[in-house]
C-alpha cells in the first residue's frame, strides 16, 4: 500500500518520465477516477473529467511536482493535477491491471494510472486551489518537517498513522519506525517526550530513507502486498521470526484494526 516513500517515488518518476516532453492526449478509461475535488469516493467522479484534465495538461509543459504526506501536486503552469494513490493506485509506464487514466506523451510510452480499488484519483485544479488541497487537513510532513509533539493517551502507533497529526506514515512504515526507535507501538503518545521523541524522529527518518533507497533500485514501483513481491522489511509479516536486533520473537498484534508486527524484547 502506498505510503510516503512510495508516493514520493511516484512523483519523482512522473517528473523524470515526462521531462522535456508534452502531454498530447488524455485517455480516461474509467471516469470515476477523475474527481471534482479531493475525495476518496468513486461516486464523486468529475462530471466532465476528461475535458477538465485536458485543460490542465495540454498546451503547457509538465512543471515541478510538489508533495505533502501521501499527496502529490503535479503543476502545469497556473493549473495542476492533485494525485492521490489511495490504497492500490500506482502510476506506471508499463502495462497495468485496472488502468483508469492514461496520459499520452509526444515521445516515449504513455503514463498510466492503475487503481483496482478506486480509492485514489486525479483532481484537476487551479494551482492555488491545488496547493491548498495538497495540505488540507494534514499535519506536518513525516519526511521534510520536524516530528510534532504528541499528546493524549492513544497508542503511539495509532497516532503516527493519523494524517492530521503527521502526514505520510501508514501501517507498515509506522511500525518499522517504532522498532527502529525501540518504542512499543502501545506506548501512550504523551509518553513520547525527550530522548524518546528524539529517537522516534530519527527512527521515522531512517525508515523513510531506507524505503526510498529500496525504491530507487527499481524502474517500476512494487508494493510489498503485490503477489510475488520481495519483503525487505525486518518485522513486517515476520511473526515468530527472531528480531534482528535482540533475537527475541517478533509478535503480531492488532491495533485499531490493523496488524502490527513488533518486538516486545526491545521495544518498550
Ligand atoms: Zn528485538
């Protein structure tokens, strides 16, 4: 499932694939993937989606990509496309299952948005509206902003996944960052102060950089949930295996409905 590193990879890849090129045609294979505003609901499809995307991308060169948390804003002069990947979305130059939107370039393979679950999408906007939507209801970015102070007694793993507190972490990278920091996923958020807060900030950053380096080795993005995908993570889906740090058994618990793999031996 795409989290900050996968979204970041997507943005950098789209920018690289389109550098020096122009979009010459927009193909909408599923109108539900073009949204009139920022929403995960396929029923909120844009009534005139193809024309709205064409009004953004045709006739002006692709500009810089902006990112906040798990959202991307692809700028085209005074207009932009807000891109969100949802749970299963990906942009690719390869053949993909469930293609939804395709941007044809004047040179090279087209850029295709595939999204089996339809929770992601493309939102054509004026640039100022796009910049507002990029950060709307989100906390600071998990990679580029300082980790905020935490309050309340909710488990820190749950709080790290709350996009209004810190934007970009999901189930996998939140759990792995906590392991790197030696902090139990069940620790109350308000207990993460001083040296523990410093350790968590370092753990989050190290985890996101680790994931970025893994992704940079590949020409196309792979999600760890993909059939046949490698699992390069020390804890994820490794219940019962020895912890790489203390050799104690990794356990799987469920927090707020999501599986968490962690090590009770070295996470406190
Ligand atoms: Zn351990």
